[in-house]
């Protein structure tokens, strides 16, 4: 039977080999076909500076497109294997890339449950899709049973979660800039300035509460106050969620943004995640309205007891 030191050395060797393969391939993005003036061209869609971007790859041919798809698939598989190796090392207490082992394990914990998390958020937003529909959209990018708008909501959630699960994002911490970037992903193509703080009044359906127009300074100050409070870390994450949802910092997507941002704090402390189960969406929204109208804080108790999943 191998001892732990031998296993660690083997995993470290695997990590080095996988990183070398990724460097040799030197490919990022996923091919998409665009039609311009009746002609087809291939672009590579990828993340750059926390935003989704695309670059021109060439004139479309079926063989070229399939080759790029195979490359993208290979990179995805290698990255998946690399994450798995890092998680195994973390479970053995080996610190990788300056991230605590509990953080790496937590990242893997969320990735393994991500489809369920996204489905729950989509249901809260009124998306009409089954869990299987959601899985198909997350895997293939579309589903014939789901409308374009609902599909876009699901894909935007996927992009936002991929951003916060990136190790570079974890290193940045629970900051205002990260909050705005999450909002940008959540609201992609839905509003003109998806990541900019709200400058006009908003109305919340089914609620008499009318939030004041926020300021950047005020939001940063209140986030800092929550993070520096004497509450335990899970309570801090719940306070962040509730504060941001009630403040309505952005013009759209505030519940989604608030929940994902609160999870950045839990991720960075290796504590688990918050996700509203799909069958409790009505209870959650009702308690949120009561919280908005300052009737009670029952939504915080709900989030702790029914929507927090510890590592």
C-alpha cells in the first residue's frame, strides 16, 4: 500500500504533466460560427479580463470547425483532470497555488453540484425549464423546450458561476469589483450597462418597498461593515446576500447577483455554499418581500437552515 508521501509525489507529477500539455496545446476558447453577408466565419469565444470575448479564427469549413471543437474538448478535459488532481492534493493537505486546501475542496464541492444550484436560481427567477432541460442547456447551449430568454438566463448564470469558481477570482476576494463583474455576467445582453450601479428608481413586483438609488461609496462601506462585523462567517455571507438583494444595486438581476456574490465569501473560507432548493422558491421569495418591507428577518433563518450546504 502506498504511503501518503508517495501518493502526493504521484499527484504532483500528474499536475506538472497536465499543465505541460495545456501549455503545449496553447488553445483557449470555444468555436462559434457567425454568418456575415451570407458567408460563414469561425470565432473563438473565451474569457478575457473577467469578460467574455471572441476573436476571429478563420473562414468556416466543416473540417476546420470540427478540429477546433476537438481542441476545445481536449482543453476542457485536461482542465477537468487538473482540477481533480488539485482537489486530491488538497484533501491530502497540500497547498496548491497559494489557496488553502479547504478552499480547493469547496470549489470542487460546488462544481459537483453546479447544475442543481443553477437550476434552483433559474426557478427563483421564474424560468420555465425542467432540471433535464437545464442540464441540456448547460451542456449544449440550447434546448428546444425552453425559450430564448429563459435559455439566456441559464447560460448567464453558468458564466457568472464559472467566473466565481475560477481560482484567480477567489484570490481577488469579496470585493466591489468582483460584485460588479458578477452582475455583468448575470445581465449579459439584457440591459445596456449590465455591470454598472443603478442610477434610476426601480419597482419590485408584489412589494411596496422602494429602494433608494445606491452610491458606490455606500455599497462599498456597507459591504465592509458586514465583512468586519463580529458575526460568524456563514452569517456574514447571508447578511451580504440580504443587503444586496434589498438595496437593488443594479438595474436587473439583483437576487442572482447577491446570491452568487455571497457565495464568493463562503468559497474563500471553505465553508460550503448557499443555494435555494427549487421546491422552496415560493417560500424564499415571500420571505424576501417581508424582509424588504422590514416586517421580519425570517429570510435569514430560512437561508441558514434550508439553503446553506456545508462542506
